[in-house]
């Protein structure tokens, strides 16, 4: 007779199969779960790459100051046919995806970053712009949008028709064509950096870049260069004193270094003749230097006065009239950043421009350039309530 399996043998086989199942089943399920997660990540990457493609096609819709996040809903990317799928499902749970792509500029790597968030755009961003595709066009909705410091100041004066032009002789905020400046002996251009003790004055606002130049108000006695060198880039005033000021913990720079231009362009042209203000600016542009910190130029000093005769002759005694920089520097010999080829220009104790050997001890007032992605968190520019930049 042929014998079958005994009950014990069958139980043993079933037990072994059960043990194997207990071992293998979690592995299989984990593998399936990982596979779904991989598919999800691939899908997210595709969505984010689509967001990058949209940003490339619509750079004019992004925030040039990099202060605000831009968000586009997944639905709008599908409606505008940037994404071809009409119904995107999460492969992990088969639910419909209906989130948002955010576009944020990373200052550290100087690139835009794209992130998909499974949430409505209104919940995905704190400060910025939300774009929706409606009626074959992109419509923008602002959500707590941050305005750059430059725009805040300019728009504040423009909205009240207070921007003055060349030729006017009253104190205020002036449009010089390529930049805005403050003129007068008592103008409201006081500023501070968030977390710093130093009080600054606004030297100028570049109309193209939105960058703001600030000058410190603490005088520092120092030679231009102890070895008689005239090049700003190599002079000890740059490599030692200004570097030390930049790294100080009291003036607010350390807390705001990401907002300070480390490759700013400084006008260090050679000025040799008695020239007009318009010629001066072109001469200063003749030789330039890049640095994260600098000094005021002759044109900064000339542009701070409301006396128009100074603009015709920058070496006249009238340059100190109604001039907030003279009020700051008066009774001090103050270095500017310009040279005459062998000596360095400075403002003397009488408010006149003069030259001196580089190894003379005069006063310096450091200048920094704030990036366009700074904003005002409080203040109105008055001495008792300076603008606070962050």
C-alpha cells in the first residue's frame, strides 16, 4: 500500500510555510512600499522640474529682490499644459494630488530652489505671490508680500510727490538719473542694521539694482596706507581697518552678512582737475575696485549738498553748505576713496577737498552696500526712529 503524509508531517510543513511567510511577507510588503515611495519621489521630481520650467519661462513674474516666495498650484500647471497629466495620483495611496510648487531663491548658492508641497498654495507660503492660471493668463495674488527697503523708501517719497530733481536747492530726496541721494544738512536718512548699535546714513540708492549704500557715523582715525600705497585694494585702510570694522560684532554687520554685498563695485577713479559733478562721476568710473566694504567717494560728498554751485565746481567752498556729510565730518580730516595719482583726496577741517600723502592719519567712515533683498522692519529715517534694515 502507498502511504500518505502523516498528520505530524503535514503540520510540520504548514508550520514551516507559516514561518517562511512570516519572514518573507514583511519583506515583500516593504519592497512594495519602497517601490511606491520611489514612484512618488520620481513624480515629485517631475513636478518640481515642471515648476523650474515654468519659472524659466516667466522670470519676469519672480521677485527680483528675492524677498518673496512664488507659488504655483499643481492644478494651474496642469491647466496651462505645463503638466500633461490631467489627474495625478499619489502612488502610495491612490489619492489625488492637488498641492503647490514653491520657488525660493537661495542666497547661499545663488540659485532658485523648487519644492512641491501637498497643500494649498495659501498654506504653503508665508510671504510672497501666488499665481493661478485663469482665462488663459497668469493672475497674481499677494500674500503678505515683503517690499524691499529701496522700494519702500522710493515709493514713500514718490507717493507724496517729494522726489526732487537736479537743479533744485531745497533739502530732500533727489533723483540723479542713475541713483537717488539725500541732500541737505538735516535730511531723514538715518538707518541701522537689525541687532547692531551703529547708526548709519543712507548715501545712495541704485535705481537699477535697488542696492542701498550706507555710511557709518563713527569716526575711526587711520592712515590710508602706512607704506604710502595709493591703490585702494591693497592699502592698509582696506586690508586691516575696514576688514576689522566688517567683522565687528557691534555694528550689526555680522548679524546681516547675508544681506551685505561682498563684491560691491567702488568708484576709485583718479581725480586731478577742477571739474563739474557730471564729469566727476565719469572720472570715478574710469578705475574701479571690488570689495565688501569701502569709503565715501568725492561724488558722495558733492551729491550731499543742495548748493548747486558746488556741482559746477567741486572744489568750491560752497560744497559744505547744507551738506549732511559735512555736518558729520566737520572739524575732521576725512578720507575719501579717490586718488589724484600720487596722493589721496580728503575733506579737510574747513570742508574743502584736498589731498594728502597716504601715510597721514585722517578719519575714515566705513561704507557698506546692502543687497536688494533687504527690507525695513521699522523706523522712518528720522534721528529718533532710524530705518532698521534686515
